[in-house]
C-alpha cells in the first residue's frame, strides 16, 4: 500500500502526551491489546511478576506512555506493558525473512514480518509512526496502535533495523526488552557504528537476530544475539539475508518450532533470487519477499526501507489465516 499515512509522535511532549491521538482509535487499541493478551492466557506468573520487572528495567518515559495507553483502553497499565513484551515472551509465534542489498550506490532493506495469528488484525492495523523532535523526523517505525516499541525501524540517512525471531538454549534475563532496545537505538544512536555496537553489547531479555543496514557501501550486518552473547555476520557479497536460525553462534537448543523448520528453505531461496537478479527498486525487493518459497501464510507486513531518503513502502498482506 503506497502512500501509507504516517502518525507523528512528538518526542518534545511529556511522555504521557505523546500518544494522545490514540483517543481517536480506542476501538483499534482495544482490539489489538485483546489479540496480544489472548496468547498469554494461563501465564499467571507474568502478571504476578510484572511489577518488579517494570520497575527494574523499563524507563519512566516508557512507563508513562504505557499508562496513557491504559487510560484510554479497557486494560490496566500492567496488561498493556505485558502486551508490549509479546516478542520477548512468545517469540516462537514469529517467523520473518529480511535482506539488505547494495544497489545503485545505496542500500535497500526489505523484510517480511511473519506473526502467527488466527485473523487479519495485525495486517489491517499496521501503521507507520514518525517520531519527531523540533518538527524533524528522528526515526520511524512500522507497528500498531498501542505498541510503543520497535520491531522494524529506520533512522533516515543513518541506518535501519529489523528483528527476526530465533531460539537458543541460553536463559532469558531480567533485562531490556528487545523491542524497547530497538526504539532506544533508533532514537539515541547517531551513526551506523554506534547503533551496531549497542545492539551487540546491550544485555537483553531474550534471543533475536537483528539486521542493521547503513546508508552507504558495506554498511550491513546480521547481529546474532542471545541475552548475553553476540556474533556478527557480515556480507560476502553485496547483500545479506536473515531468517530464523543462527549461522555463527553455537546453539544446541532441543527441537525446533514450525517457523524454524522453514528457515533454511526461505534463506536459501531469498539468497538465490537476490543473486540471480540484484534488486534495484522497491518493487523488485517486494517481488522477492512475495516469492512462494519466501513468503509465509502468516506474513502480515512487507516493507522496504530506503535509508538514504528515509522512505518506507509498507504492504499490508492478505488474509494470514492459519
């Protein structure tokens, strides 16, 4: 969907006022929160321990944003926060394929976001959020009403980041949630190198794979993460690809999810398609993402970031009913 409306979050405002426009989208906020929270049914331990967790690792600004969203919804602040921690707790519902490619002197960063859900709500309600200071864009994310973190984002002229799910044998940590780290880095890092270092070194709550791309030649990498470990994979051609498995980190995790079981096939197909026809436009990137052996039945978003311009092309994909 070209020309997707972008919603401005004014970072100059107090945290509790930044999302005030959501007053006009209360129905959507409640629908999305219900969708997230339904998957936590039976996980009483989360609600029992969230108070201690949030006071230890969540910034006051983020807590104030969460409290405002709770104030216009049917849910408590703790429930809204838990919904925002969806990735760190239930990442086995995520797939994802992403790649960055150098073309015509710039880098394009493309990704499918695959999220296991039994309706089309996450696709329908996908939105682009433009975070600004002094009326100037600092960064943008692709997300949903009521979700304050980042799974996909761009800092125009500097870098872009996307998150893919992975599972390791390492224990989770009481530490920064991954989606909040991505937002922190998008806001605070002033260069590709600084962002890459923070993504590599920050202790995080759970495992993930992070594709970061810069605005110029050779600025792309996949950072493989567990809560405390990292390994960084660099491209050996003019592109780099990531799905849902570690390539560098030693990991003897028992078993695999259905999403992981398709990871190698999607990876190999994307690599082959990029090698055969180096994509030089958004449409060519989207064609690769839409290949029958790359796109999944649970794909809810397709996007292409142009880091040089800060442009985002977002496609809300079809009926992802599974």
